[in-house]
C-alpha cells in the first residue's frame, strides 16, 4: 500500500490521503471543487464545480501517470439531486466515450458547502503493477 500525493491538487482538509495505491488500483478520496491555488471553493454553479472536481481528480491520478480514462468506478455525492442533469452533462463531456461504473447519491451537506464531491477507483496498467 502506498500513499499517492500530487502537490498541485488541493490539500486534504482532514487526516486522510489524496489517494492510496493498493493491489493494482488507485483509490482516490472524494474531491470537492476546491481551487488548488486559493484553497477555496470559487465555482458557484454545479457545472463549474463538477469541472473543478474532475480536474482535481485528474491531477491526483496524474501522480501515478493515470487519467480519467483509467477510472473504473466513481461515486458522486450531490447536495441536491435536482442538479443531477446538469452535473451529468459535464460528467459526460469530461469522460467522453469512457463509461466507468458509477453510483450517485444525494447527501445533506458536503465539506465547505460544496454542491458536488466525487471519489473514484482507477486501475493501473499491468506494466505499472
């Protein structure tokens, strides 16, 4: 088991790792729409927050030379399920033809009052294991 960290991704807001590599997989902690430069949630819309979250996940994954196309499973946490169609449009555009497994749930509150948080599991190429 190895901690995965990328200095350009937002710092964890608690006692956890950005991601953990284990048994050929990278398990990414949930990312919120924190702008790495400011350490704050700057985006106001669900669309912009979803883009920032996926950018943050991509940055964490890049520490192991992975990207969104290497994700096999995501879990999306929404503050308001009414935002699902707008989040899903951005999600679809970011993933393109790649279709990882996904669960989406509504939660009562997210860190820093974010509208969306996404966690994921990515698979390492056989050569990197």
